[in-house]
């Protein structure tokens, strides 16, 4: 947009909307150009044979349930709870000071 303003001889201080400058210079917006390119690419892919690797990837659908952030957080909380249950602080692991006394050290 900066270049278009320069071509039109306008600055931001002139307070002219970008759309008006684009219309005056007969330019389309960047988003519309991107959408046209995407549709063009999509047309090429659809024109390919169904055995084409690119088309297979594009039309592939995932089976099963998708993991969301909420599902992953729930799984992590459950895993933490299981870890806390498995690591009981009162249980002797064989490396505590009581075991050292038994060894004579």
C-alpha cells in the first residue's frame, strides 16, 4: 500500500482510505489476489487424475477423533494423578538413608 500511495502522490497525512487509492489506480486488494491464486491452484489439482499423489493428499480425510487442546490437558492431568499415586513418598525405594545404615556405612 505504501508504494500505491507514493504512485498516487498521497501520504497518510492526506487521510485518504486505502480502498479509494486502489480504486483510483485500478488495483485489486492483496487478499482478492491471493484468493484468485488459490482457486487457480485448486482447479489444477482437481484436473489431475485421482491417482495423483497431490490430489490424494488434498482429498484425504482423517479418521477418528481429533485431539483438541482441552483433551490433551485432561490427559495430562490424569497422567499427573497416576504419577503421584505411583510415587508414594512414604514408600522406600531402596536408596534412602535407612538402607545405608543396613549396609554398615
